[in-house]
C-alpha cells in the first residue's frame, strides 16, 4: 500500500475488451493509492487488474466511509460490472 503498482497490461487489455463486448463504457488510465483486493494476487505474480466504480470526480464514492451502505450503491453500475465480469470470464475460457 505504500507505493503505486501497475496491473498487468494483458489483464487490463482483456478487461477493456470485456467492457466493449458487454456494451459497458469503461474509463481507463485511472490510478489510486488505495489498495485493492487485486494487490494480493498481483504481488503473488498473478496477472490481474481491477474493475471499480467512480463518481463524476473519478473518485470511488463512499469508499470505506460510514456512507458505504447498500442504499448508496449505483445498481446500474453494479449490473454493468456484472456484465463486464461475465464477458471477461467467458473470454478467459
């Protein structure tokens, strides 16, 4: 968590293709100093990347704040993420 690490290019490209296949527009190139669950796999040497939701300021809304509750979820975003993950898994095989 003390330094920023890049996720693998192959995984990032595969995720971008999955977003396109699912019809979900993805914003690429965002970086965060916050650790994600993918960091553990990345440090273990696995090809990995992160799919996350951001608000209009390109910041994760309510991330680990008391306001991080189901009532504040964007269900449209959750459904889009599900479609992207489904396309990613199907392409992987």
